């Protein structure tokens, strides 16, 4: 059922059954490294080029998520996947290998929670019994497509984000498990006139604030309801802007707020303002945060994945950057 204007509440139970994560070497060296299922020691991920490497990341994350529950691909009712490359090519090729019904997803770096939300709707509506969600990004494929050829070696400002090399996958179903998907708040496209692709935290913060405020209003909650609220990849720049924007609307984000792009790397790693990319909230959520829920450390979690809907062609034509954020709440079933 719909709650308020922008939030979906899943009255028929939707559960998280399993997760799988695969990351690159820099992510494995970060503070969350021990929580990832597979860490590759090279950006090439044992492949011939970076695009094949990103495909290997997604295929590995999917394989792990299925193996954890002893499920074959043919047991999956639908796959919802997306990435940052043109025509979500990584997801298309990964789906080709699985030969199961497939829906392509795209909300830039917010894709993971869009996919979880749509998968939960399908399960809640009894159209499917389960759904496989997967997203990916790769530092070098994103650099080549959205910024400069990596060989160019252009200097970047401290406001720039570093695209996470990683993929996260999860299986959702109507079968009981400790973690339940409760609600999803669907974002609106927000464009505050930012045109600098090397400062996407500033561009995305207003969209994240819009979704957060809508979620609180729709559900009649405040930030203290959650043990943890995380944004996708606002970085150190955008997360500070978010706090101010939300506070201006009467909601204060306290110590229970963090950003996945800040969490995934040590501050001394060469990542500028922090991590970004579709893989960023995916691997932090499916790798670290779900383990914290399984341990009972987090009981109520709100993940607000943030995406800059950036087109290099539009930037060349002096357009600004539209952004979006989708939020999903996860809760621990106390009696499970």
C-alpha cells in the first residue's frame, strides 16, 4: 500500500534471503574490507579489459548470493540489475549468462535501491516469489565513459568522488528470514543547477534531502526511529550539505547518520572526497550493513541511495546535473 505521496509499504512480507559482494583491491584495503565476500587483487579482475572486469564482478556477486542459499539460477523468478555503462551493458551480459527473466534498472548510483524497491513490489503483489537484485560499477570503466581517458592523468579537485570498483547482489523472497524489507520511498528528480561533474556530492545532496524529508513526512517518523541512516555516495562534501538541508526542514541527523562513500575508504586512501558509483551503496549495504543486522547491532536501517543522472554529452552542451535518491528501510525480525 502507499503511505503518503511517495512511500510504498510492503504489507505482504518481503525478506532478504542472501547477499553477495565482490570488490577491487582498494575497496578490500578499506575499513570494511573483511566484510566483502570476494576481493580481487587487480582492477582487471583476471580479465583482459576493464569492461570484462566489471562483468566478472557482477557475475561473482550473483554467484555468491545464490550459492549461500543453495539456489540455482533457474529457481529465480526475475532478475533486476543495473550499472553505469551505456545501455547497462554489464547487467545485460550478466543476465545473458543466467537465462532468467530480466528487468534492466537505472538510477545511476541510486540503482541498487530502485532495484530492491521494484523487486519488493513484485513480491508483495504476488507476481513473483523471489527476485535477484544486482548492481555494479568499476573505477576505470566509469572514468573512461564519464570523465577523461585514464591515460590522460588529469588532476582532480578535492571535491571529486572516486568510483567504487565493486558489485553487490541480493536475493529477495516471500520466505521468512531475519531481515525484512519494510518500505521504499521513491525519489523525485532534483536539479539545483550544479554543472560540475567533479563535485557530484553537492549535486546529489538536495535529492537525498528531498527523499529523506518525504520519507519522514509520509511515515510520521523522525531520524531517531532508525539505528542507522546511510546515504549512497554523497562523500564528505555532500553529506555535510545534506545535514544542513534536512536540519532546515526540522529534522536533525545525529550520530546515526553516515555515508557509504565515506565509510568504504580510509581517509588517507587516494579517493578525494570519498567513494561513489552504483557499486558503492550496494557493497556497503549487502556486505557490511547486512552483517551488522544479522549480528543484531542494527535493527532498523534506512538506506538512501543517491544518483547523479550525469550525461557527458549534456555536460558538453552546458546542461546541469539532474539527481535522484531512492530510500529503502530494512528491519530485523525480532522473533526470527
